[in-house]
C-alpha cells in the first residue's frame, strides 16, 4: 500500500498541474473574448502600466483609444502594438488622442472626439496619475492643486463626460486604477494620498448610483507599481518596524501583473481589487481596527528621519 501511494503521488501532482494549466489557458482566452470589439479608452497609455494594458486589450481584440500627453510616445506605442499583432487574429488599429488630464478644460473635447468616432465607450480605464513627495509645509498649494487635477478632477471629468452614453445604453464599465494610499496615508505624500482618497470615495459612491443602469464601477488598488527593472534590495529588514513595513510597501507589483488583473477585473466585473502582499494588507486592517498603533508606527518612521524612496 505504501509503495502504491509513493507511485501515485507523482501522477497526482502531474494531474493537478495539468488541470491548473488548462484552467489558466481557458481563463486567459475567456478574458480576451470579453473585450472583443469593445471600445476601450485608456488614459496615460504611455506609462508602464498603460502600455501593458494596451498590449493586453489590443491582443484581446478591443477597439483601443490610447490617451497620453506626449504624441511621439503615443506613436511609439502604436508602432509597437501593430508590430506584434498576430495577423491570424482580429485586432483593430488603435486611435491616438492627445490628452493631459491635469488640463481639465480639454477633457470634454476629447470625450466628444471619442464618441463622434465610435459612437460609444464600453470600457473606460482611468489610469493616469501624478506623484509628488515632500513634507506638507514645503509642498506649495499650487502643487497640491496640480496633483488633485491630475489624480481626481481629471478622471472624474472624463468619467462624467462619457457616463451619460453608458447610462443611455444601459451597459459599460469604468475602471479606476488607484493606489493603496486611497486606503491610508503615508508621510511625505500628503497631496498624493489626498487625491487617491478623493478618487476612491467618488467612485465608491458612483458604483451605487449607476448599478440600476447596469454600469459597473471597478477599483483596482495596488501598492506602488514599480518600474520594469526595480526590485527590492537585500538588507536587514529587522532594523525597525517602519523600515520593514516600508520596504514591503514600497516595492509594489509589476505593471504586467496589474494589467492582467485589470483584464480579470473587466471580465469578472469585480467591484474592488486590492493588490498587495500580506504586510500592506495587514496595515489596512491595523489602520482600521488599531489606529493608535498604526499612527505610532508611522510616526516612529518619521522620527527616524528615513530617506523615503521614490514610488517609481
């Protein structure tokens, strides 16, 4: 009996591995079919995450509208997508739109241009974001306003411009790529955290308002989205609680991982996704249920006068 069990174990593991592979392939194909022929607007498509989302949705057969504030980089993205397109599969030529969400005045014209071109928008991916780091008393009010325009007023202005079309058609999905700082603030990022809290609050309220029209509102909140070549450094993480916490928090997820999660969110119509390893997830619960302890840990980090690394 013992010999049979030993012999069966490799076969069992092989069978489980095969089933997992089949599930992943079916899930991947299902994700792509979910956006076939859909009009998908991606803001800040020239960012690391924007490029990966463009790649995933273009491969899935979406009619892409790629928005960005640098025309040359948009054209480079366009060329890259066309060059890797599989001729045996149906893909559509992306439409390029020059858009700087920090300039609110141009947003309605961009929305009109998209609707005039396609007649509708099926999926709006609010991806644009602007970061700033520094003590609150040294950050100018002008910079605070600029961050709020890019991270809050810009996305909600574009959303409001496209939302009536979704409501009238009784279909559509709005995806906000937010950040862990929409859940709790981190020192030296007051303006950024405030804008992320505001955006999350707006889209949480909007979700309830548009549910009766079958419009789905989704939020995807990763920790920091790291650049392609940035990985955590080795070191003594036990030097302090704050250093341990911040290292776990600062080195976030790869753009490819987030793009794939965005696609899954669209396919499954998830309402909220929180992408983080156990330490930041635990921090969210500690902030909620043990706020005094959380504040003490964060304050300890400030007192140690650590050099806080850039997000990306």
